[in-house]
C-alpha cells in the first residue's frame, strides 16, 4: 500500500485542519493527485517533485479552501486535467477557482494500469463531497467525510446532517480495510469508526432534544451552552454550526419547530 499511496501534508495546520491538509499521490508511473490542498507554492513544488513528471490528473474530494485551490496552478503548470464536483448552493469556505474539466459522478471509475479508483458521492460535510475508493487495495480516501482525530464540521446550508449520516452508512456497502483521511493519519477498523461517529452524532442529537424537553423552548446560543457544555468555549463557533445542522435535521424530522428565533418541540 505505502508504495502505491504517498501522503504529503500541506503546511496549513490549524483548528480546522489539524497538522494540515493531506495530499495523496496514487500510483508510480501514472500518478493521480488527490486534494492538492491550499495554494501554497512550496507545497505545490513538493507535489511536483514527488510526481517527478508522472502526474497525469488531479482529483478533488470537495472545494473547501484547504483542499482544492492548488488544483488550478498545478493543472496549468503540468498541463493536466482536474476533476471533481461543484457545490449545489453556496458555502462559507468555497474555493471559487476550482473549475473541473469534467464533473465526477457517483459510480464513475478511473482506471490505470496500476489501480482503479471508484468515485463515491458522500454529501454531508459539503454537498459536492466525494470519497475515492481504491478497489484492489480496499482503501478509501475519505477527504473530510472522515478525519483522523477530530469531528468533522457540518455547516449548513451546504453541510447537511441527514446527508452526512446517510453517506456514512453508504460506505458500509464497500469492502474497506483502511481509511486515508484528508487530515491526520491512516486509519484501520473502518466499520467500527463509522459506527462510533454515527453513535456520537445521534447521541448529540438526542441531547439537543432532551435539553429542549427539560429546559423548554430556547434560542440557539442557550442550546449551545447546554448541549456543548463538555466542549471548550473556544470551539463554540464551530460547535454552533454542527448544532444548527442537528436542529435542521430535527426540523426536517418534524420533531422540532423554529419560530421567532426560538426552537421548541413540535
Ligand atoms: Zn479539510
């Protein structure tokens, strides 16, 4: 595996990105780059050096600014195509420079002599999020659908909690031994990871509901304090996005109603 899949981490570490965005180079003679990352010249140079004239194409898991902005300069420099999807609406971290030469669809297969990549559409973190499945190696490049070491942010309107949970379950249909995430290290035990993320999300959703039941109708900032009391306040702006995603799901489920800035049980 290590010989087929090379991981290079961009120097953009931070609250959202951990140690930085992982760029993957798949293959030896015909290389596919996945998520070239932010437009940082030294990182792009690093990718080109590792590719050593053998990079054929660029894939992008989604178009947040830590994943795709290097695609355009890399594509121009090496005269190679870039592939991915566009978001349905608007999102806060959108990279507007990414214009795919071809839109990838769920089920598309990208073949080379050395490997075969299946495209899996996994909306949730972003409406255009894709995972890339290396069939023979049973390894899934997860982008920001699943990260190592932290919970993925689901930020409406482009992020959607229901889609996210469905996209997690979808992965169980594939025979996967290893996750290669967009942030952090390689992960094994894929199904256990999927179950634990799902449990964590549903527990938070149940906590939201319980809180409205016990403390009555509330504004989002009061719910935030109650429901995320276990989280450091520095992270509240991020937690608020995921709380909003939970509330939107509960409204869709017709369990909660939203009126005059107040969330109540329906
Ligand atoms: Zn990311």
